[in-house]
């Protein structure tokens, strides 16, 4: 259940583009054709699926405070977290270089259509954001890190393919001259982001029910406590009255 929740949350609720607006340069520049958007989106999925688990391993066994205890107890006090950005970016750059070589070898047309934006995946803030979010959210296992990387990549893939399909169709629409190009693209992106915000309700319904049950239980406990206090006060009054009658 945890894997399913994290997977769908990373795609729809915490979408890299529509929730955090990360990777907007490539999102806007390479979304003029669906075929090009699919190629870049697939490359982003691959890079995130590899780099997030790798950076999770680096974070757990090298960068965190006390992560070097596997080398010996004398290394328990070492804290290399200040190297997180450098190590994460080095991992990402290595994987992007691998993707560039593979795409150039097996799909020269896609390599030429992506142009400079393929090697720029290395500095795509959505890729680095995936690793940093993984670190800040303290994802517990390697499997969850892989799940989060793939889900985040699919979310970015859906975003760029959706806007590319809309931009292909919008060429034949009567858009006001002042909004043509990036203007209408920004407006559509904002509307799509509002639409994706509605997916947040998928993961909050159960929490609301649990909150209501907790509130009901709390009210019941308070009511019971008040009733018990009233009974004790009544008993004390009766005893006081009996003692007074005996004295009189």
C-alpha cells in the first residue's frame, strides 16, 4: 500500500511540473512536437529511475551523519552532508552522459531534434529535485526510492506530452495575437496545474475520516470524564449532607 500511495502521489499530487514548476525550461522548449516530447520524457524517466536510488544509497551510506559507521566506530561522528549537492549532481551528470550516448547511437533523429536540451538534463532542476525531495522526505528503503524516481519521471513525462499535444492542436485555434507562443502556453500550464491540484483529494479522504473518528472519540472521552466528575461531586455533596445531619 505504501508503494502504491507513493507512486500515484509522485505522479499526480507532487507532480514536478504542476506542483513545483521544476524543469520548466525543457518543458517549454521541447514541447512543440509530441514525438520530441515523448523522447525527452522517456529520457527523464530513465535518468530519475537510476539517479534517485543511487543518490539514496550515497545518502544512506556516505553522506548522512553517522553513515560511515560501516567503516568502523571511529567514523561514527563524520557528517558529509555538505557534499550532497556535489555528489548528487555528479551522479546525474554521469547518467545523462550515458543516456546521450545511447540516444545518439540508436536514434540519431531524436538526438538531433532534442539538440542541446538532451545534455541539459544534467542541470534540469526536476532531476536534482527528485533526489533532494527523496532526501528531505527521508524515504526509508531503496525500493521506495526507486518507486519515487519512476513516479516522478512519469509525472514529468505526462506533463510534457500533454502540453505538446495541446500545442500541436492550438496552432489551428484562433488565439489572440498577444497570447500566441509562450503566453498561451503559460496560461494552459496554469490551468493544468489547477486541475492536477484536485488529485490531492485522493490521498486525504482517509485522513479526514480518521480525523473525524478521532474527534468523536475525544468528545466521547471528555463527556465521560465530565459525567464522572459530576457523579463524584454529587456523591461528595450527599456525604457532606449526611455528616451535617449527624452533627446536628
